[in-house]
């Protein structure tokens, strides 16, 4: 009843479960001055019609941690606020109907154990004892997660809203945000149907409308609304109130108990998009028409699993729209386009499960400006300008929806919206029998099939069909010379009279070197965690050329731009699509280059960590002496239009040196052998260079101030609670993929961040942190006896 607020520190837009959880955590944990604005009534968007299953298992440690926190929060919320939540920890069952799914489930159990989540493997008979109504004739096995549960989505949201109010948040309903105002690229306020608000930060939790709300500030939030249906039955004899939730991914369906009956829904392979032409006005507490014809495919599967459905009455077939994303992960964090504009949206039908942890994490991100842990999988900066293409986002999102319950194969690639970005080598590599993958829109050669065989991935949890072909590429690089098309690398130029001062503050390594030098550097956050990992070439006193991974384009550009100190004259330009990159790697690389170029490639004239302008096939090319595969070699960077001619010159001269095309899977094997770290795997914002064995690349011996220096100085001297270690496995039949549990003297101490086969050492190789609260030293590492739990 109080007056409409005209000023606030933080405004949360949207009163669904995500907005309410974010406001709750902002007010309760951070004592922030927070206002939540909801266009209709709380829960009126998607939240009110969710089924309410709360599962916790994901393939990332951080996301699993987020979901685990939700469960811990929901355990105590009702007691805290006095408002019922419908929350019960009735556990969750997950079924396997075939041997591959059983392997996947056993691998998931390993992952769960790695992340400290209880997950038991059951026989079909044990599963039936927990869920007597189901037919188990086709089951191979099942898993049970005893701490999973279910909630009433509206009740739990209202309970979070009450908790937020109790902590001081102001919640205003029936007010629509109609405009967002910026000053110097930052949030300065909002326009609403009840008047303007001056504020410092905005959190966009507008559910399926988050794309529209983002548009008010020029921010892309790539979402697609998809129709999602579940049916609700009358009471069925034998359905107890503590019946666990049930997921039957091979049949694409899920179940939960509901007032003595069942809720059954699923993820069909041919989903139906909704609101492609825009949202109808006043879509509040609204549903879509039931579509029995479309639901029939799921119903047929459900009848096999639960024969009692043949005779029970159906109360309703509910059809509600939910926002899905192009990779099936939700979207969190500060938008790269606008400072202090945060997003929490796109929850892919697990927003009830994620809300507790996502709201807590987002609140911390909003308050501190830095992500509190490794959130790369859900970070809004994983997208690029590609994701402002609505049609592309729709197609990829529908494909991702269709894969919600299908097997998550190692190395699986999406097929929709391809090819999108290609280098001039695309047709040449295709003619060379390349099997392509896609990353941030780019087609990239993963491997090359031998002549006469199809360049097609056959997915498996065992040794894949491309195993031998990648081995050939690997050996070509180690023993002769290989050519890699790395044109998708993200490339930036930083120019301006203060370029050195700006970059010296941002980079942990020393980049204040003379033109012609190359520097490998981490960029640290204020906690000393690794935010980016890239290579910097000094072009001139006032210019740097920066190269980073394909997927990190928006992320790294945003981190650099935001950390250029106010008042410095230095500007970052993204030149990714203008420049192509070929990597010529292997012991014969120098001899080959001497044949196609008159430049001096000797070690004296062109040592490691230097770059030069050279000429190949009559074209000026920027050569960087650097390697990610651990061999003599050069990265050749050039205006992308000429890369085809340079490639042709190298391939034709290379014939005499045994040159081979090689792809990204060979790179992975080569880099695993050499121990080069990958950002997002072994090194993340949650890891310090000193934990990762990269302390040598931190300029603590200089007096130059840099971002993260204070934390890094402390980390350099320890004590350390984890250290990155390399593991090889004696049994060659094992297939490592990452996330396998590390056991030290029989006790779990961590998990593999990455794993794969090393063709030169002929062993499985994995990297992971060994963790111990009481301290980890090299002696501690070496004195242990190690095993890995694999499936
Ligand atoms: C059929 C179905 C079943 C589901 N089952 C489950 C399940 O079992 N488990 C699970 O975890 N998840 C499930 N989900 C997903 C879950 O419902 C969503 O992920 C979750 O509700 C999303 O919450 P939200 O807060 O992001 O969005 P919403 O609840 O849609 O909230 C966004 C709010 O923003 C408001 N808003 C929009 N624009 C403006 C504006 N300009 N100004 C002010 N306010 C604005 C809207 O009115 C809306 O209330 C299911 C979804 C569906 C459709």
C-alpha cells in the first residue's frame, strides 16, 4: 500500500520463482536495497503451471552445487517464512532400458559421487519396490537419488517472496517495466507503467519475456518459448504420497505423485515452438490449448511403463509455454552489452529445481560484480552476435529440447543451423574428408576420415569410430608436420596510446615487452581466480593483437573492455571474422616453411614466443611462434580472404614432408600429453594459477600492479587446499571423458576436469584437482596411491 518506489539500488524484473529467489537472496544475504516489479501477480508467468520436480544431477560440478543448494534451502523455507511450500524429499528414480543408458547412468553416478551427491544404483527389482506401479520388463537397471524431491511451484515462490519481504525487499505487483535508461553504457534507471525508478542495477528475471526486456536495453537474451505438456490423472490405487519422482529418459517421460494420482510429461523429439511472432497481450495465469495428437507419442510410452494409465481418468492435459535455450543450459550473469544489467532466465523446464541456487548465485554476482564460482556453462557471455538471429536460435533450441532426455554422448554435436560461419578452407577440408563440428557458429574440422570412408561420428561410450583416424593425425603432428585450420580463434586488437598501461593492469603476466614479443597470460579476478587464458602479441608501442579460444569471444572481450581503467585511451576491436589462422605444427614445420618463404625461420632469427610479418605465396602473413600441441611450429594469422592460397602453398610444398590435415580431436590428444591447460576445464574462475601449476606466468617479481595481484600474492605462498595433477591409467580399455572420481588411498579427493587418450604415450590421460581441506603439497600428492572411479 506504500507509495511506488522512485529509487532503489537494485531492481529485479519479474515475479516468477527466479525473480523471487534472487530478491530473497539479495535482501537476506546482502542486505541490498531491492525492489521487485511484476507485471501481473507473482507466479502468473510460467511458474504457476510447472510440474514441480526437483532433480539435482547435472554434468557440471557448479550446476550440481546450485541444485543441491536449492534442496537445502527448500528444506528449511517453510519453517523460516511460515508459508507452506509443498516441498518433500521423496527421492528421484532414473531408469535405464538399454546397456548404453546403463553406462550413462553409471557414469552419472560417478559424477554424482565426485560432486558429493548421493546416487545409488539399483536392480530392476529394487526399483520396482520403490515404484510398484511400473512395469520393469525392459529395465537394465535404475538409479536412485534419495535427496531429490518435488515442490508446489506457486507455494514455494510465494514463500520466497515472503522471505524477501521479511528481509526488507519491496515487491510491487501489476506494474510493467516499459523502458530501461542507460548513461555511459551503464544502467541508470527504469520506466514503468507506474512511473520512473532511478537505480544502479537491474536483474532481468522476466522468464520467457526476458528477450523482450533485454531488448529494452539492447541486450540479447537468446530464448525460444516451447509448448510443454503434462497430464494429470485421477487418483490411482497404489500411488503413495511419498512416491519418488520418476524419469524414464529412454521413453522420454517423467512422472510425479499428485494428490494420489500421477503427473506425466516428457520431451518429444518434434517440439512445437510458441509465440514466434511475439507474445499475446496480458498472458498472465494463461495456458495453451491441450494438444492430444502431439502428446500421443509420449502417452504411448507412458502406457508401457505404467499400465494402470490405461484405465485411469485424466483430469487435464496441461499445455504451458516455457523458455528454452540453444544449448539447454540456463542464462546467468552480467550482460556483455550493458554494465550492471544482469540476467537470470531460460530455465529449460528446471527452473523450480534451479531457483534456490540460481537466485543465490545471481545475487552474489550482482552485488560483487564477479561470478562467485565457475559458471561458464550458464554464463550469458557464452553467446555471441550469432544469437541475435531469432530463426537460428529457434532451430537450435528446438533441437536442444528434443535432446533433453536423449543420451548425452561424449563429443556429441548439434546439427541444426549449420554451416553458419566457415573459413575459406571449408570446401578444401570437406574434399579432404573432414568431419566437422560447430562452435559458436563456426564449422571446424574435428577429424579427417581415411579416403573411402564416411566422415561421420558414430557415438559411443567406448572407443569411437574415429579413434584410429585421430591417431594418424596425432602422429603426423608429433613425427612430421600437420596443418590445422584454427580460423575460428577469437581475435582482438587493442589500440591506443595507453594500450600497454591498460593491458598491464588486466594481464597477470608481463605484457610490457617490446613489439615482436608474444606473451601467454591469465587474466585474474579480484579473488585471484582465472577469468581468461590467452596469448598477447605486441604489434607496436600502441597496439596489441590478442588471440583466445573460439567459444570465449564475448566473454574475453567483455572482461577486457570492462577492466580497462577509466581515463585510459585504449580500445578493443573484435576482428575474429576478418582474420584467418592456420597452425603448422611438427618437427618438420621449419623445413617446410623455408621452402615456401624467403624469411629466416632459424631459431636465432625467430625464437619461441616471438612474432614476425613474413611472406608466403606472395602474401604478408603474421607468424606467431607458439604451440598448443607441444611441437615446433607457427600459427599463421592473415586476412581471412587469403588463407585459402596460403593453405594451398603449404599443402603442396608439404607433400614432400608428409604433411597431413589435422583437426580438433587430435589437438585435444596432443595438448593432454603436453599438459596445456584449457580454460573452462582445468582452469576456471574458481582456480588460481598457483593451484593449476601456472604460477610461473604471474608477474609477482615485477612491481607492476595488476588485477588480482593481492590475492595472487597470498596464493603464491599457500597454504593450498588443492593442486592440479596429471593421471595416466594402466588399463588401456578404459575410456576417460572427464568427471571421473579421483580416489587417494581409497578416499574421494576430487574429479577429473578432462580426460582422453594420448596416442604417443599410448595411455589414457586425465587432469584433475586433488583436494584436501587440511592442505595439499607436492609431497602429499606424491605420497598417495591413486585410483579413478570410471562408471
Ligand atoms: C508444463 C511445464 C512443466 C514444468 N515442470 C517443471 C518441473 O517439474 N520442475 C522444474 O524445475 N521446472 C519445471 N518447469 C519450468 C519452470 O516452470 C520454469 O523454469 C520457471 O517457472 C521459470 O521461472 P521464471 O521466474 O524464470 O519465469 P516466470 O515464472 O515466467 O516469471 C517471469 C515473470 O516476469 C514477468 N514479466 C515479464 N515481463 C515483465 C515486465 N516487462 N515487467 C514486469 N514483469 C514482467 C512475468 O509476468 C512473469 O511473472 C515447467 C515448465 C512448464 C511450462
